[in-house]
C-alpha cells in the first residue's frame, strides 16, 4: 500500500522534493515546494487506493507541476521515477498494484505534457498578438512613414519577410536571415517555394495559393525550414496578405518565431511518457496505443507475452543494479527479434515484456518467433564480472482482430503465460480458449476470496471421528466450505490451492482456526464429560508462517478452549522445513498441550525415522491404504500389511492412528482388529453442520454413535 499515514506521506514528499530540486532551476523556495508536493502526495495516495483509476485526476497532478512553473525537462523524469521507486515499493508485489502505479506514471506524464503544451501555446499566442499588433502598426506605418516601418521591421525580435505576388522574397529583416543562416542580400534573391521542407503540412501550399488569389487574408501553421548549412529549424509561422488602397493583393508578409527548442522538449517529454526509462523500449501506454492502431487497420494480431524465470532471485542475490543490467540486455535481444516490419517489442513492467505482431502468417510464424525468443534469451549474459543464464516463459496468442479487444488479447496472453509457468517454465504455450476460460475462472475465484471473507461467505462443517474400540464419538474435524453466491457450495479442493497461491490462505486459515476453536469451546462447556477434540487442517503456508504459535495461543486465549482439545493436522510436506528437518514451531505448540497429527500419512516423505523426533501424537492413514483392506479369510493384502506395520510402529513410540475414508463395515472391523484407534469416513457420518453435531453429542451422552450403518 502507499504511505497512508502522515509520517509516510511526509517521507515520500521529502524524497520527491529532493529529486525535483536536483532536476534544475526551481522558481520557489524549498518550503513552498515541499508544501506543494505534500499536497500532491495526498492525491497520489487517493489515486492508488481508489477502486477505479481516474486518469483525469492523475493528469491534474502533472498539470499542477506545470502550474507551479516547474517546467524543466528533468522535473517530469524525476517525478515519474520517484512515483515508480517509492509507490511500487510501498504497494507490494501484487500485479494489480503494479499496474495501477504504471497507470499513474503514464497519466501524470501525459497531464504534464498537455499542461506544458497549453502554457507554451498561451505564451506563443500572447507573442503572436504582440507581433500582429506590430504588423498592423507596420502596415499603417508603411502608408504613413517609411522610416517608421523600417525601424519596426529591422528591430523586430521575430523573423519578418515580405514577398511579392509572384513569390519573390523582396525583403527580410536580420532576425529572419539569422534564423536561416543567410545574409540578408542573399535571402532576398530566393523564391518562397525554395523554402519548402518535406514536413510541410499537406495543405500549406493550397492555403498559400488562396492567399495569393486574395481568397484568404491570414495563415498560421508550424513549418520547418532548412538553414543554409543544412540544419533544420522549426518555426511558428504566420503569413498575412497586404492589400493596396483598392483592396487588391499587393504583397505578403510572413512572421516566423523559432520554436525548435520547445518542440524538442515536447518530443523528449512525449518520448519519456511513452518509453521505458531503463530499457528504452515502448512502455505499457505506447504498446496499448500500438494495439489500438493494429485493431483499427489489421485483420489479425499476434502477441508474445514473456516473463523472466527467477528474476527476483537475481535481484535478491546480486542486487538491483545487476538486475537492471540484465533487463537492458534482455530488451536488446528482444528488440533484435522484433527487427522486422509489423513487429514491436515493449516492456510492460518489472521483468515482463511483449512482442506484438501485426497480421502474422498464422500460429506457425508465432511459434517460430517464440522459439527464436527462447533461444535468444537463454544465451549466456556477461554482466560485468557476473556470467549468468536465465530462461523465460512465454504466452503466445494468435487472434483475429474482429471479435476481440486489445484488453481481452492482453488478458488471454497473460493467462497463457501463467500456464507456461505452471507447466515448468523455460517454454512457450499457445493460447487455448477452453483452457484459458478455466484459468480465467480460477483467477476470478481467487480475486473474489478476500471480499468473500469480509462478506462471511465461508462456513464450517464437522466430520466426526469415532473410536473403533467402543464406537463412541471422540472428536471432529473442521472442514471449510465456500457458499459462493453464483457457483453454490464449493469444496476445499476448488479454492484452497488458489488461497495458497494468492496468500489469502493465512487470513482464511486464521478465520477457520478461530471459528473451530470457538465451536469446540462451546461443546466443551455443554458436554464437559465427552472431551470432544477439534481437528483443524494447516496448509504448508500456515505451517511455515512465523506467527503461527502466537496466533494459536491468542485464539485459544480468546475462545477459552482447552489446548488439549485442539489437534492441528499437517501433511508430511508441511511438517518439514525447507531443509528437510522438522519445523521447530511444532515443539512450542506441543509444549502448550496442543496435539499434532500427520495427515495423509504414507503419501509424502513417509520418513519413519523422524517419528521419534517429531512432537506428533497421531498418524492419519491415507485413504488408499484403507481401500485395500479385505475379509480376514481372503489373505492379507499388501495394504493390510502396511497398515498393520504402521500401527505397530506408531503404538511402539506412543502415537495413535486414525484411519481416513472408512466407508464400509468390513473396513472398520479390519482396522479395529489391526489395532487402529479411531476412524473417520462416510460409514460413520458425512461432514455435518454444527447443530447436527450438537444433536449427536446429546445422543452420545446416553448411547454410542454409529451413523449410516
């Protein structure tokens, strides 16, 4: 997030002020500048957290800089840079925030350019009015006083030239001659058509002819001239027709002002607004404009959307300077691959690049292009003393222009890139409509999860755990469900992986733990003699979260649940750290009296040697082992032998065993005979809402539970 507090905004504004102060002349003292930038910082924060981006409001920030006369070229570059440096760092790694920052940068730059152009044109208009006034004075003076006219003509700061109706230049002032690098006498020997430049507006000579015929009195336009030395000067030119006392055309007078520097500044600002400052490639805004042109005139469009694999590791290990050098080298190779007509390469953000192809020759051309990109990008890079290789993942889309939009094209390419990442990286994947529809649905589901938590769309159900010896209910496992307003009731396997990918799992996991503990505490108060345990699943992300022990302790304290009634279920992969050793946090949880269970035992590491060292109280046998159990007289299956071995080993070191997915009476009896302690499955009960479990517990006080048999 951006700096929302006053102190954070003040730090951001100070950094901005220092960057602007270093950019060049500042027509105000530091106090006034700081006050202006603090006010604009607040507006930036509002833009970043707004639900919808307002380009007009962002453009007004750039306009405010021009309004404060901060018109040095480097001021815009400093502003765009500081917004990128500090707002991206503050906004986090989310792609939505990064895109919002890029949008803000582009709109601020565009607003700055528009305001500077308007201010410049207003000043130009003022000067032109003064020149026209001087022209009117000159015309009157021409009729009344030749000496007066000569003084105005010769001393004017703008270039003035007079030509006859046949196009001969008959008189110029020194300013005009100096502007084009001619002596006055030599320039008076030229014809107006000799001052033609290839960039002249298409209708310029038509307008000149109309003025010669007397059909037009004034013409104003931007015109370029060749100087005598071959250089080009760009001017704002105003031509007027002077008539004789009878109203007939007599001669024309042209006034020109040098605007070369202003136009260079404008070109430079427009380039900065449309190009990535690091790599020089077209940026997101320019790529979007290029796509708009393709969609307006082409029939097909191709897009390669690529992302470097493991780029963050380069930044983290070698530093951002090396990372920037790598991005520049990648951009150069990408530009080389785009060196054919109809192809444009650009940098979208971070380590994401695109290559757009207008009217490709079908998927074959794009596949070949993607292969060429992969080959070029995977060649070794020599960056100073560092030699490295990187790979890239590419999403490739070949589409007809009709029936889609630039935004849909970019979305399809982004989703296809994600598939390439999922399939192993270092490859390209062609767009597939059905696959991308499924992927888009996953994205939409992931994006809806945070709001679903706020709207209380998640709910818990509880599946009983039954003692196989006496068939009494001894605990429940909390299972989360999502009551989606459109898709209905969703099972965990439909959204838990998405929660893991997006990081929402931590918030969701805390909610599940708190709800389950609160429910277990209520049952403990109503049925203290039953000692019903509550099992809660922990994902890998939750298990490796440093705050897990503190979160669990806090929830137990607030709900009043006895720690001995809480069982945390972790898979074998979650219970080990990144180096293959048991998580240290488990010892602290176990010391508080919380029981630890290994879920789906036998499907992960299955490292029995670790069981002696782990603070584990229960093993939950994976369902496939239970499926292989047979009648006693049919001979022991391999699965049965495995179950018996696991049960004996677990009991030898003081660990109980729970069998999952128990669906038949045969399985329950065999598990009991093999020494398994508890069972869970549809034989006993399906996951139930809390009130139905409460009803079972009321019955449990008088008789054992054996549901569905």
